[in-house]
């Protein structure tokens, strides 16, 4: 059970606390491969506490993460969206006609994926927080969705493809929110946005590279061995995904305390970085169960606003599932249409990386999330106002770049709920899961009867993004108020000569024990922490 203490009791605790452990007395601890807190060798302790050595270890740690973790998840995310959106690409090559799908049935095939994708995100993230081997859990999910994608190529009717779409949503639900959570267990808030943007660029690259790959498969393999080109699309890309899933087991990390390809000193520094970043150890207390984490998240008003913001945001950005169809309204052949899909997403890639880098640099989230949405609004207005080919193609660039805002959404969520990890995992799952209802609803917004202008569809998108901007404003106000409360509390403590405010003692002791510091130092770590606006 956690206990809250008064200022007087806190002062007495600090006064009576044992001296801060140091490298010299050998009383320095870390969390080992089994998650147990153990003492480390004094010589090693001196190394990790030396500032210059610590910087060198940290650089090596980040290099390992950036060259193993990041490329792996980026490649997987590329395949994630390629596999998910193959139905949209295959439509251009006769899938709808071959399976005898009506427009409503085709739209249902797009939408039905989200029934399982949304449902399983929060349970998956809570399970990921519980298991100690994300390096196995995530790749297994990748292999499963690759298998389902491959099997989509053998479907004969609406029932078959609908079942495949439901099935593929279950393992896919584990990846994006799970990967954002995994990144938050390794990177600090000054590093997370840039890395998360690189991850999300997997979606952007998939829209560009996936279209080019599809163009090659559909044009060169049509009718080969008596098989339609769109079926080859599912066979080839599903098999590639499965192969990458097996390779990912060797490159993905677990958590800072049990990743096999890190040295002991790198594990220690990895844990220290996160503790210093949020002011307390990045671990759950004994009472932080999955159910408690879910309750903490669902009862936090900020989580609810984030959930609705993501829902209306993705409703406003739901054109992504119909991007080849929108590009086709420019009046070109299937192959040219797929080639024209690439440049807008290449532009979006540049915008996404630049925007995230600047967001980390200035430590700001609100404007970096909302300004790309404003660009989408301009794109919608242009597309609704004219049928001139050049203008509509420019509008597609502005629309695609809007995903630079979504790339930072879960980063903002992670920054806003830093501890305990189980609450953060639940919040990420809830926000992304509920938010994807926007994609589900959006599947019915872009109806073929609204073509070629899709004015009604874009009108819905405008409303969605305006509401999303309003929600972002509310979140910014709430976080700003919390920061002011922190500042006011610190002023009161300074005036009273108190080092810290009331604190959950279980978490305070855990931080002190893991970091090998005294209780007063653990309490002081929290001073100066601020939420990113």
C-alpha cells in the first residue's frame, strides 16, 4: 500500500535518512535481468557516476538503440500500413469486381478491420507492460498479421475477405501503440518526439514506397501462373512481412534491465536516464496492476480529451485509406496514379521529420501538432473549390503533410502521463484505440457517390480537424494549469524550507533504491519537472 505523508513527516524522513550511497561505499544498485534490485561492483559504480564516462556510455547506448531498435520498427511500420491498405490498392486492379463486392461491402471491408484493431489495443498495451519480452511479443504479432495478409490473396468472396480483415486487426493492434510505449521506456522526453516521428514516417514511406511496389507487382505479375495481380500483391507483401517478423526477434530490445545486447553499465545508465527525466523510477509499484492502470487512465480527464481529439483528428485525416482513389480523380491510368501517390508522401516525410526535430529542440507540442492540421484544412478548401488538376494535386501534398501532427499525438500523451508506466501504457492504448474509431467512421465518409470532388467528405474532414484543434487547446490549458500548480507548490516549499511535497512513499523508496541515492535526493529529482505544452 502506498502512503502519503505530511510536510513535517517528510522533513523528519529527510533528516533521519541515511547518507547518500556513493560509488566509494559500493552501495549502488540497479535492476537486473530478472527485474530484481541488486548491488553492483564498486568499480563499475564509479564509472557510471563519472560525468565524462556517463556521457560516453549514454552516446553508445543511444547509438545502439538508433541503429537496432529504430530501423526495425520503421521497417515494420512500413509493412504494417502496406498490409493494412493493400485492399485500397488492390481495388484499382479489380479486387472489387473479382470478389463481387458492392460499394457498401467494399467500404465495410475497410471499416471492419477497426472493430478488432480498436478493441485489442488497450489490452495489448497492458499485456506488453506486464511481459518482460517485447522482443518476442511484437515480432510474433508481426508474423501473424503477415500470415493473414498472405491468406487474403486466396479469398473468393465478401465473407472471406471480411474475416481476413477482422483477423489482421488483432495482431496489428499490438504494434503502433506498443512501439510508442516501448520507445517511452528507452528515450527521454527530449528525444522521444524525433524518434517517434521517424517511426511514424513508416506510414508515410509506406504510402509512397507501397504505391511504387504495388505498381510494379500489378503491372508485371498480372495473370502470371493464372493468378490476378492483386492476389500476387497480398502473397508477396505478406511473405515479406513474415520474414521481417522473424528477423525482428534478433534486433528489438526488451526493457532497460533485461536487454541481452546491452552491457551492464549501459543498462544502468538507461534506467538512470529515465528516472532523471521524470523525477522517479520508471517502474510500477507492487500495487500497480493492469486493472489499476486502466482505471487511473480512464478516470483522468486529460485522457478522455486526448481520446476524443484523436478520434476527430483521424476522422479528419481518414482520406489516407482512399489516397489512391483520390489521386485517380486526377484522370490518369492506374500505373501513373500509383506513381503520383509517391511525391505527396515524400513531402510529408520531410515535414514530419523537420517538425518533430524542432518540437524536441524547443520542447513544445501544441503548435507542432496543430499547424499541420491547419495545412490540411487549406488543402480541403482548395480541393473543394476547384477541379483544376494542378491545384488538386497541390491539395494532396497539404493533406498528406497533415500526418506530421498525428505523428506527435501519442508522444504528447506519453509526455503527459509519465508515471506510473502501467497508466502510461493504458493511456496510449486508450487514446490510439478509441481514436481509430475516426478511421472506422471515415471509411464510410469517402463514398464513391461523392466523387470526383468528394466535397461532402472533405466537409466532414474540416469539422473533424477544427474540433481536434479545439481539444488540443483544452489539453494545453489543463497542462499549463498543472505546471502553474507545480511552480506554486515549489514556491511554498522553498519558503517553508521543505525539499519536496507529499509523495507516494512506495515510489520514492523505489527510486532511491534503484538509483542508489538517499531519499532526499530521490525526492529532489521531482523538483523542476514540467509537462510539455
